């Protein structure tokens, strides 16, 4: 069996834990994806449009939605031209209109100073005799006035600072794993946190990560844009309200950063050893989410054939 031979990305951890065998086909054998979802393409389009909103100071929701639909269709057509199946009609574009409306409605988004957006990083860890390399991309680092955040996120007042720096990972799916303990264990946030303190970033866009930020943000946040969608069938007393505040905060102080290499090492070592069992079926992902199902089925039939 071939071995994993590149740097680790933050998304590798989620893919591996979802189904190690699917990870093997996609990231070790590098089998081309047979299909992708509208959800994934819409999420990518949403990231691009939010970055444009900040860069161009464009805060008109309907105009952003038009740009979003154009970018979404462009990505769909690009994948279809590559022979990748995209099953249509699986998302409601109105949901994404509401996400954009909710995003631009927040003063803590409109007034935020974006310090970093969609930038690549690189770092290494050596928790034992083995060196592991990481690379990835940060969504957003923003500086926001605490008074703008206080009404929705009173925890910022505990810092007694006029401005807070927040690393935000933008999500378009439904909210999950946002309890305090789950956020503390979130591998992706830990990778981002370690990169910001100890890694190098490609700020010039030339493909060379050469800038060391030495940054520990006040907060790391999963930002679920889906929370901006009003309830379609609201619980009693929540008619017309959104689902939640959107951002879910955690921290990675200096003392915790020292533990992160050993936490990441366990998954890194499993991937390097080549532990790739088929676990997608027990997690219900084979039919809906696996992008290499037919390769997996064909290999399994070959393995069990007498």
C-alpha cells in the first residue's frame, strides 16, 4: 500500500476521521473525485464573495447575492467541464441569500478591520523523532471593537480591551460541535492557532510562506453563517428570529499551544502508518458524501472474490 507523502492540511483530519479509506483514495492514491456536491461549491463561492465584500466595501446584500449566484454557477460549470458529477437541485439558494443578508446586517462584520484573509501558511512540528509538515489556508483574522460585539458576545468584555482580534473559520453548513469542550478539541482550530503563532504565511501571494506573524488571537471562532437564516418553522417565541449568534468562541492560549503537537501527532502517525479501514458505512456517508465510492466498491469486490 502506498504511503501518504505530502504535508498535512487542516482538512485532512476531518476527511480521515470521516472515513480513512476515502481519505486513502483521495489523498494517497490521488484518485480524481467522481462527484462533488452543490453544498461544497456554494461554500467555496460564499467564501469568495465575503472576501470581496470586505475588499471592495460592498455591503448591499442583493448585489452580493447576484455575485454569489454567478460565482456558484461558474464553479458548477467548471467542475462539469472536468467530468465531475454535480447533482443539481440539492440546495436552496434562498438560504444563501439569507446568510449574506445576515452577514452584512452585523455591525461587527461591516466595521471589522480584516488583518488577514484567505492566506496560505506552513509550519513543522517534531513531537518525537518524526517531523510532520503542515500547510493550509486561513479564512479570516479580524480586529473588531469590543463594544460592537458586546451585545451578542458578552465574553469579549472579560478581556477589558477596546478591540479584540478574532480568527474566524467560516462555515455554511448547519451548526455542529460548538460546545466549549468540542471547540477546545477542534483539530482545525488547533492547527490554525499553531500556524498563527509559529508558522509562516504567504502574504505576498507568490507561493512562498515567508512571513512569521507570531500571533495569538484573543479568540478563535467557528462562524456558522447558517445561523443567520430565520427559522422556517420557528419554535414558539422565536418567530422571525435567526438560529443563533453565528460565532462560537474558543481560545488557544500559549500554554495550550505547547500541547498541540502531541495532540496532532496521533492522527498524523496513523495516516503515515497507512491505517485506512473502511469506516464510512458505519457513519452513513457512503451513499451521500463519498466522492470515490465506485473505486472503493470495485476494490472491495476484488478483495473478496475467491
